[in-house]
C-alpha cells in the first residue's frame, strides 16, 4: 500500500509513465470523440428542427390558421416577403406579424398529407 502511495507522490514508479493521459494523441482522440458526440446529440437535431420550422413558415398560404409565438390564433389574409397579415379575434382585427413569429400552422395541406 505504501508503495502505491509513493508511486503516486513521485509521479512514476519505475521511470515509465503509464498514465492514460500521457499521450497527446490520446487526448486529441478524446476531444474528437467528445466533439462528435456533441454534434450528433445537440447540433444536428437542432439544425433538423430549424429546417423543418423554416419549411413550415415558407409553406404558409392565405387562409391558413396559425398560432404565433405569442399565442395569438389567427387566419392569414395576406402574405408578404418577410411578414404576414393575420386577422384574429371576433372583431377580425388585422395584425402584421414577422415570418419568424409563426410557431405552428394548424391547416393541413394535401401535399403534407401525402408524406
């Protein structure tokens, strides 16, 4: 037992260091593996989700029922390049909202049903 403690205190027992982190290539390998794990578990699914949301926002048409990120339900009455005009509420008030502010499209189109 005292021999193990003295080896730890001296850094090496017989002059060779068998520590797993002694090789710089092994350390680089660990870093590469960690980056790959982060990519496949965090970054790639986020990019897939962003592409799906962007496709949904680009496929909004006049007459679609939508929900904004603020929770406002409305019907699209006009589509512009970077915004929509929706009408909501019983008085059919019209609001201009940004394209990125659409959270969900409640209207199902024929081309989406085929998928």
